[in-house]
């Protein structure tokens, strides 16, 4: 059994598979929206996390901040929740209000 665990760990390292813990600290910075519901976002839209605040930068306009917390795999904005489906520290797939986003940290 130990040999299998070592083998799996080596494969994951070889493939560059890393897991990162979702936290306020890990989210800090700008996240470029690559796709929304599978369609490319060519407008350079972003999610931005600064301290305790979450901003959406859409169409070149930065929308007023919302305070956020992280609970498990959920980013809680108080009035809405963002469910994080995948997160590795550099990329994120998330569902907000029924829309699936793929994002890349800048």
C-alpha cells in the first residue's frame, strides 16, 4: 500500500498537480476572467481581492467593494455566495449565481 501512495505522489509531482488551500490570503490580488459559462471573456474583466474586500472590474469599471469571508470552498459576500469548484492558487473555477467562471491569477 505504501508503494502505491509513493507512486501516486510521484505521478502528481511529474504532472505538476498541486492542491492549494482556499483562503483569504490565497485569493489576494487580481483574477482575470478567462471564461464565463464556457464563453471567452475578451473584455479583460476581473475579480479583485484586496484585504477583506472583493471587487468586480467589469468593462473597465470597478464596482463598489463587498466584504468577503471564506468558509470551506465558499466565498461568502453576505448577500451572495461564490462556490469554488476548483482552486490551485493560480487558477480557479467558481460558480456565482448559476454562472461558471474560469479565472487565472495575474
